[in-house]
């Protein structure tokens, strides 16, 4: 079995339950990917030193739990949600006019919930520690603190550590991007990259074109910079509508466009290459900077990652933003922004914003990239996230009422759920917090009061009994809200 986890020594008479639990652990950890065939019954009996009947019972137990499926004359396979029949949400239809960003104060409640260890975090797009290379990061930090104490005691002024920038440029070149270390500025995560990019090419009061729905963190940045957003219809499979964007450009003085083209948050789509080319041409011809948020790009569920928008940019019009927050550790806060055209502005804005990014975090990230262990981790993480998305999607499709729609991401770890009836998911989110569960209500992904019957879920959690019960609780509260909307409580009149 090589690296497959062997089951713990069973002490009870129900050997098959212990075996089933150990195999379930393997599946949850991504050791067995969706669609992968499990070892034959006889091979497993030999590997685990149990009887054939014990393995058969364990496999049937896993099948009843929804982890695997049997195929006649073929064997047992890890279950894939792709085989389930379900619809994805339709293309969004936002009102095509600029507006100030409102209602973002509710995001602070979501952030606070993310810091509460007693809350099950479906709401925040922050991976559980089981999905992150904690040991790898910890070893790198210890190494840096021990061997480079003098270096980490000083500021690493913009544009950031030279060797780290070279490593990042090398990776981006491998994705097809025309980038050098001299185009890169190290930042405190992708959020700061987006903020610097917008400040470099737009002013307060300017109009920024965005996807609809979009990442609420981007809305907060636009709001803090006193800019306005115009939401563009977006397809959950192909991304922002180029024809709708062109119409908006003809009508409004749009100064920049921000998109998450690879494993979008919250829709999860990966924009087709032809779409990326057309988008680049449209904006380059109109001299409108295209800001790319590629923070999820490395988390492909397949063997190879899609090319970034930057790879289809011969015009030097794309300002590329990314970070290691979703792949190494959110706490490192190491991101970067890349642009030849706007490099000087980005470097200056970084300096006047906060002087520098942590020297220790930059050096630890550099050590991990040099070691070659980062790519090894990403290959495993892709399978792990694929299974996590598959599990949560399967649960939603199986348990929620007919007409529920769910996106089908091919990377990253978030899904976008559309309920079949008009309930307020912000109210749903508030009701779930006392039960120790957070979700991200749809309203916070828009500049206006939209997507009230949608919500986003993070799939990067441990899949266990607690998680399954939480899904049932979300369903229960959803149905209660629906019933209340159908049968509102009559007003009481005083006598």
C-alpha cells in the first residue's frame, strides 16, 4: 500500500467498521481521488491482514456512507459528484450601472466568525489546517529564524526579496507569462495586491468593472478607495460576459476591470482560453487596465493548471495579482503584484502604504520554493480539494430540495449554491451562527441587494460526522425560513 494509511489495530469485534473508518480517512485526505479504483477485495484483505468477508463488509459500509460506488464486474470506486444530475446557476443579470459599494459591514461579522474556533467554517474561504502544509511552513520558518536571524531583523523594502521575486517570475514564466523579477512587487497577500493595482490605475470616484457575483474582499477594497463598481453579467461556466462588458464600456467611463478568471470566487469557473484572448484584446484596444486575481490558480483539481490571463497578454495591459495564502498559509501574508507598465507606481504605493512585507515570511516562502516541495504539495492538494468539493457538492445535491443549483468548480474549494425559493440567506447565516456554523450569504458578493437566495460554501473542511450534521442543520434552517415565508406569523392586536 506504500503511502496509503493502514488501519489502526481493531480492538472490537466489528473489524469491518475500523477498516471502513480508516479507508474513509484516506478518501477524505485525498489519498484516493474521486473516480479512483480501490484495491480489489483480495488485495485489501492481504494488505490489511483481515478476511475477505471483512473487506467486503467494509466496502459496503463505505458505499452506504456515500464514499464509494460499486461497478459491476469492475470493482469499487471513489464516488464522484460529477455523475450526479444537477443544474448550475444561470448567468447573472445585474443592473448595468455604476454604484457605490454598500452593505459591507456584514462582512466583518463573517471575518469575526472565522476567528472563532467553535464555529464550523463554511463561510470563510480559508482552508482548514489539514489542507495546508503546516509542517513544511513551520520547518521553513524555524530554519530562517535559526540561520538568518540578522536578515529578518531588518526591513525588506519594496520591491521585496530579490531571490523570491526571481523564483516567482520563474514560476509565472512556466505558466506562459512574459514576466521578470523586475516586474514584481511583494505584498501582504493578494488583497493588498488588488488595492495597489487599483490605486495605480484609477482614482477616487472612478468606475471599476467587476464580475457579478464577485469576491467580497474586492468590494471592500473598491469601497475603501471611494471608487464605484459596475457589475457585469457573469456565466458560472465561462466567466464575465465580454459582450456585456463592451456595452458597459461604450456607455460608461470605465477605468479598470477586475476579474478572477481561474477557479473564480465564488463561482469556481475557469475562463476558456479563447475567452481570455478576447477579453485581453477588448480592454487593450480601449486602453483599460485588466487586473487579474489569480489566487486560486495553483489549486487545479487536474494535473495541470489553466494558463492565467497574463499568458494571453502581449499588450502589457494585465496587472497580475496573487499570493501563497491559499496554498501555503494565510498567516504568512506573502503575495505579489506584477506589471511592467505600472511597476514604478506599484513599488512606490507599496512603500508608502506599509513599508514592507515580513522579511521572515518572504525568506520562509523562498526556502519552500527552492526546495521543490511546493510542487509536490500542490499535486496532493489538488486531489484533496477535488474530493472535498465532490463530497460537499454530493451532500447538497442529495439532501437539498429539487431545483437547488450548484456550481461545478474544477479548482479551488468554494461552491455557489442557489436555492429554489426566495429566502434571505443573510437571515439564514445569522440563524446558523448560534449553532456554531458559518456560511457566506449571497448578498455580500454584490454591490447592491442581490443574490439573497444564494450562498457560498467553503469545502476545505474535515469531512466527518460533525460536518455532515452541519449540512443537515443548514438544510433544516433553510426549510424553516421557507415555511415562515409561506406562513407568516399574524400580528397580535392589543385588546
